[in-house]
C-alpha cells in the first residue's frame, strides 16, 4: 500500500463525499427519467417538463458546487482529491447534456416523436441507472466484480447509442426534405448522443478509482 493511502486509511474522515455523490447520481437519474417522457408529450405539455428538467439541473449544480467546496475545505478525503474533482465534473456534464437535450427539443419545436430520439433518451436513462449503482460501489473492494459489470453495461449502452445515432443521421439525410427540420433534428440527436458519451466518461472515472483502490 502506498504511504499516502495508508495515512489516508488511518486518519478519520466522514462519508460526506459519498453522500453527495449519491445525491448527484440520484439527481441525474431524475433528470434522465424526466427527459425520456419528453418526446411523446403533446406540445402543450413540453414546456412544463423542460422547466422541471432545468430545475433538476440547477439542483445538480448546487450539489456539484457543494462537492467542490467540501474538497477545498477538507484535509483528509476518502478518495484522491483529483478523482473526486474529475468524477463530480463528469457527472455534472451528464446532467448538463440532459438539460441541453430537453432545451433543444423544446426550443426547436421538433414536430414529431422520432423513434430514434426516443431510443436515445431511453439509453441515457439506462446509463443513469447504472451510474447511480456504480457510484455506491466505488469504495467497496469486495464488490469490484459487480462494479465491473455495471461499467461494462454503460460502455455497451454507449456503443448502442453510437449505432442508433449513425443510422438515424443516415436516415435523416435520406428522408428529410426540409433542410431546417433536418438541422434541428440532427442537433437534438447530437446532444443526446453526446450525453451517452459523457455517461461513458463517468464509467471511465469510476473504473480508474476502482483500480486505484483495489
């Protein structure tokens, strides 16, 4: 064991960071769950849902800020300081992209419920479920194999999103004759696909933490 890790293990510290990460992952899941309802809603109900997601994103920002504040004021941390910062930033990116996807869908007045948009929102939601599960396991070395399976799921979801995105863009260019509608729909698809990329970034950070603490 490295000397800094030994010292860290011997000195007292509380679970405030893990509690904050749990709150942040729960907020991401709430945002993703709300996002997946958006494509099938009538236009009259979209604004309320988008405003709800904006509120969730602001809540996530508050939690992220609290993590950074605690990081700056805590002498002994349960994980490497850099890992805490990188994980919080990566998780914040996910909720930012969820919010961005919802905003674009509403502001661009997407006319119809695209099956591909719906499928991508479902993948973001599934990734959020696994992120929440993974965050709870990062310090439990006895459950490393369970965490590996979770991270593998997120990676697979991201691969699925890439396939859906590529096929959706190809079909969009083939079938959409309205250039403006094409651009608007493409922007929503890009933002959703990027959200799955950010979920994979979270998985990569969790994997790095798992390896360091093995």
